[in-house]
C-alpha cells in the first residue's frame, strides 16, 4: 500500500488515505482499519459488494446496484449484452416469485 503513496506521503495524512483506491470486500472488516472508508465509497458508488459476496457475484453483469434495478424494472437503456439480458430475466423471475410469496 505504501507504494501507492507519493514520495513523502504517509498514511497518517487523511488526504493520502483518501487518495488510495477503494476495493471493499466483506472480509475486510476482519483485518483492515480502512474497511469503513472503503465500504462508504462502495456504497456511494452503488457497488453490489455492499450486499455481500453472493450478491456481488450474482449482480456482476450489471456492475452496480442502480443498473441492476434498471434491469429488473426495464427502465433505462436495454441490456448491453447477453450477460445483462440473462441477469435482467433472472431478476424479473425472482421478482415475480417474491411477489407471489408476499401477495399470495
């Protein structure tokens, strides 16, 4: 991590910490003092990893939570590729199952 800092930069400087790239993973909480910072950045960017590892894997084709919601609802631009089209269909199917369970 220190190689990412400019010459003379130190992790004691909050500006330097903010210059570090964000790569939040749910396991970060167990070993990294910066996990809250990275999680906040991931949340602000709508990265699926904030929903957990499984959700991040399943929503990878969308790239973000807002894009996944657009695919689910059919709003916004149509699917960019086969992976997004497959995800859109799976999200709609899951939404229908949830609706049947919740509303009988």
